[in-house]
């Protein structure tokens, strides 16, 4: 199986041939598969608990089953599912990259069973329960888990084989030979991993830089881009929405690897350095691992290599954050609708023109979207962008009030509800400023690793308003990156709280 086309391909020199919707990111869909798998095991353990108790009491005592099976089965199911979920064993990638692991499964089930017995003893329920029913539950539960896991593996493997289920979109960067070897050795097609694109570079270790023309293969439509330099690669890869990037180059080419990283770390992808083929001599020295590739396999993604950079939020974290955004923004729009209508009416009465101001901004992965605000200035015929200044004569009296109280930001609840923004995140800047700061401030592009927010860590620390000097913007960017690197749901709640109750959040508002 090959994915780098060997026949003549279409040469493209511009990114216009790629649609932003070319390939959807798949990682965000995986929690749903994991939740279904988790729920199936939970139900199977409940059924095993009931059957073991029913069979024991019916066959031996010819009596109705005990009510205590519910307590035992529910306790065992909850404990076992938590143990497995915390180890990431419900992810599709883990299921497709690991064997059934009956020994480890038995160990985890025995731990669960021991905890249930201990809880039963401490709650003084053991005299009321039959040891025979306990033993049957242990056997039935383990048998049910083995059977279900084999069925799930077969279903996932068959879905992958028929291309009905894909776990990840990845990009491979390296020489043609290294990329083909990685694909073949790792058997990516068996893991449900789709190679969305390949970037062909020279693998000569003696060349410290990425010299000459770079070939970018878009594998779905067998399209080739001949790029004049590696500088253009990131721009093209944004349209692919890849989950991961693997650099398949010899580790000795450290300077070239660093040069590649300098160009691609702005992309919101996990980045891996593939195992070096020169390290195959370690095969017999890795103990229980078969080879270096297996030793470096990430169980969550199924990819082999040293993970250099991770995505800022896990799929479950993104699902949690998005769910919170939808609920809060939806309730906010519903509850605040009278206030929104009143502000819109007052703006319209004060000055002619639409009460809502719309402007293009860059969101997650630099995807463009239109942000909504209440108009706080007089309508201008000028098309060029001009940053707001203190005592700006364009600001109306009502506009000054809604800007000072942040009420002008309320229409962005629509942006949050429809998924362009989040309640909390780096504030989106005007496109003109975005393009300017991208070249002037280090790691500025990394702000686009998450969705922009109505409020953020920089804002509640006083770094908001117009940035008249680059040092001010640098401080804001530092706070944004700190937020991305340390994200947690609790941090979002904290930022929302201080947005309303911190004086710093209202500083520099004009």
C-alpha cells in the first residue's frame, strides 16, 4: 500500500487549489467512540452481575435472586470503568494498536473485584451475600469483558479496513524513502490513521538547511505542490486540519529538524519525531518491547515516535470546553435578550446605521470569521482600519459607556454559540494587526492553537485595550500563551469570575 503517488501528478503553485474544508480534523470525534465503548462495558458488567446472582440462587437454592447484586455490579462497573478510562484504554487508537492483553485485563478486573469485596466487608454486607454468587460474578464479568473487547476490536478493525472509521489525519515530513518506510513499518492503515499529506525534503545529513524545491503531496486528490521554499508549507498545511505531524528524518539531521520545527510549531498539531532507523540494533535490548518503534508508540494516538509538541487541549477537554460554551452562551442569549434589544435600540436612536458592528478576525488555526460587537462609534465611510485611541472622537456617548462596561462585547455570545469563539481564550485582533504582529513577535501565531475568547487571561491581568507599543502586545501574547499551556476547566471558571469582579479586567477600557 502506498500513499505517495508514483504516476504523473498535477502541479500546483498556489494554495487556492485547496479548500479549507478539504479534510476535517478527526480527533474531536474520538471521545464519542470512547464513550460508547465505555458505556458498553458498563452495561455488560451489570448484565454479568445480574446473571451470576440469578443463576446461583435459581440453580442451587431455587429462590429469587438477591437484591445485593445491584450494589455489587454497579460498584464493580463504576470502579472498573474509571480505572480503564484513566489509563486511556477506551480510545480507538489504543484498541487498534494493542493486543487484547488478557493478562492486564485480568489484573485490572482482580483489582476491581478486590475493591468491591473490601467495600462490601467495610459496609457489613458480606454476611448477607453468597460466596458462590461472588465467584460466579468474577468469572462472568471477566468473560464478558474479554468477549466484548474482542468484538469491539473486530468491529473497529473491519470499519478501518472498509475506510468507514478513521482515527486521525496526519502529515508526514521527510525524504521519500523515510516516509515510505515509516508508513510500511508502522502499518498505519491498520490503525485507522490516514496520511492526509506528505512533505518531501532532502534527507542529506550534511545539508544543515532545507534546500531547494519542497514537494507537498495532497494524497486525497493526488495533487502535488512544488513549493519554492519550506516557508510556504505551513500555509498549505493549515487547510488540511491535520491532527499530527511526523518528522521522518535521521536524528543526526538535528539542524534540519530544528529548521522544520521553526516553521510548523505554529500549527495546532501534535508533532512527533519518528524513530531513527539507525537505532534498529536496540531491538534485542528493549526487554518486553519488540523494537524501538513499539517502545516509542503513543497509546493515545497510535503513532510511533518522540512527541515534541502536543495539542494544547485533549479531545475530552475540547468537548468539555465546547459543551460549557454552548450551554452558557445559549442561556446568556436567552436571559440577556431584553438587554441586547434595548442596547441595539439605544444605539440606533443615537446615531444612524446598524447597531451591530461586524469585522473579520482570525480564529482557531487562523481560520477567518466575522466577529460581532455593538457599534460604539459613528459610522465611517473609510475602509482602511484605524485602531481606537483614548479620547477617540469617533466614539459616541453611549459607545463610551458600553465600551467601559464591556457591554459592547455581548453580541459575541453568538460567535461562541456557533463555534467561532469560546467564552475564554486569547482575544482576536484585527486582521491588519494580526498580520503585523505575526512577523514581529515570537510565537505570536501560537495564539491560534485554541479558539479566541470573549475574555482571557491577559484581559483579567490588565493587558487589554489598544497596544501602542510592541512591548505591550508582547506582554499580552505572553499571557495568552501561558493560558494555552496551562489550560484547565477550573482556570476558565476563574477567568470568568475575575472578568466580572476584578478591577484589572476593566482597566484600559476606552
